[in-house]
C-alpha cells in the first residue's frame, strides 16, 4: 500500500475543517491539489472517506475511523521526529576518543580545550593508546573514533587525513649532525638509533624510509614514548627520529629537518560505514579544525 504523509495531512485538514477550500488555505496548497490527494488516498484504500455535495463535506464511517487513527499516529510520529531533531541539536554528553601518544600530547590538548570552550556541557574522554590498541578500540566500538597514523589497512576503516606531520632528527647539541642545517636520511648510516617500538604507527614509516635510503639501521634502544627516547638521547645512547608533533625536545637536544622530507599522515578513523552521533561529529570537526591550525 502506497500512502503518503501529504495525503494523510490533506485528509486530516479536510476532515477537521469540513471544507476543501479552507483545508487548501490551511495547508498552503491549491484546492485541486488537496482534491487530488484525497482522491489518491481513497483510490489507494479502495474506500470512500467523504460524502460531499455543493454545500457540505461529511466524513463517512470509514473516514471517521481513519481520522481518529491517523491523528494518533501523526501525533506520535511528530513526537518521534521532534526527538530525533532534538538529538541532532544536542550539545551535551560524552565522546570517547582514542589517540596515539604523540597526538595525545601534541594535538589533543588544544582540540579538547577548543571543545570545552565551544561546547562546555560536552565531555571528551581521551584514551591514550598505542597505534595497534587505538585501532582495535575503534573496531570494537569501545571509542567513538580515533586519532591515529594512517592505518596500513585503510580499507578496514573510514579515514580522513587532517594533518601531514614531518619526521625530524633529534640529537645532542654536541653531536656532529647537530652542526648541519638539515640531515639526510642516508646520514643515519652507522648511527646508534633510539626509535619508537613497533607498537607505534610511526615506526613502520621510519623503517620504510631507512630501507628506502639504504640505511642498515643500528637500533640500540626501542621505547614506547618519545619522551623516553629524548632522555636516552640526552644520556648519550644515540640519536632518534621522531614526528615533529612530539616536540619540543629538551634544551640539551638539537632538532634538525630530515631530507628528503617525509610525513606521516595524521588521520581521523572510525568504523567503516558507521555514522557518528551528532556530538561525536562535533568533536571530530573540532579536532580537524585544530589540526588545520598546525599547518598555517
């Protein structure tokens, strides 16, 4: 059965006003349009809803039954639609976001502060997780979305890249490479490297560049956090390659651009083919906006 809301609203207007012209004026339609809606409804239901002549329009028994039923249904439908609209406009609640450590420290504080200023009744709950765990938490629905390095398997998620973060070299100020304005990836040959471990989304990208430039990496230490790597470099254990967002490094360390420039793609990640709630979408947009400020 193919009955439209327009037909039902036209029917109710005529039933209540008992007049086609007044019903048309009430609905801001032409009288022929209202008559057509009623005729189509009667045809679809295979029943006459009004007895009409030149002087009056009177509901039939079927029409009276339909009027009571449709009024209840439409009242309930309008309540549901109103609730959906209210949900869409909601600016309070909790949004759970997983972020990898360098982004938890380098990007998320600004984004959360913007959210607190714009939507003070909305809470952002940050889950500081390594890349692998962040992606798992997104897949399992434990968080609303994640802020991570672009996944190797991009097809598993819906992804939006919001920032390209370059890798830099960090070494002690008395290290020979500190005297250069920039350092090539090839210059890392034979250097003792302190790198993030393989749970980090950046490690895969660093390893790819070392291989691409023929560097047989001499990795002396692997850490879960860039701050640990900085302290090891400061102690003279080696040098490190790190994303720019992980800075600043301690004053005792020098930061130099690596050439050719290589970026990691900072990406918003959500479950594939799943819509975000209205409040989660607002936080997603605020994080993207905060990321844009880093590129200006």
